[in-house]
C-alpha cells in the first residue's frame, strides 16, 4: 500500500481509500475504484483528488495493492 500524494501512483481502475470533503475532520475513509483523476499537478500534500466509479469525489489516502 502506498499513500496517495503522487499522481503517478494512481490510475483508473485502482482500488483506493479516499477521504470525502465532509469526512476530513473525522478522517473516515471510503473505499472504491478510481474512475477519473481530478488533480492536474504531479503531487499534492493532502492526496490526489479522484472521482470513484460510484461518483464520490475525495482525496486519496491509501492506494491498495492489486488483489
């Protein structure tokens, strides 16, 4: 597992854990599959922003290894 601060580590179809905007204070993570990468820069200190296949948007905290 890697953290989600580098855009190069994230691609469509990967299983990730993200923190939603409304969950930032609690740190609650949501697991899903990446559909779109929304952050344009190569890195972001709080995690790369992505849209999951279910439409939720948040910042990647954990990139899970392929099963």
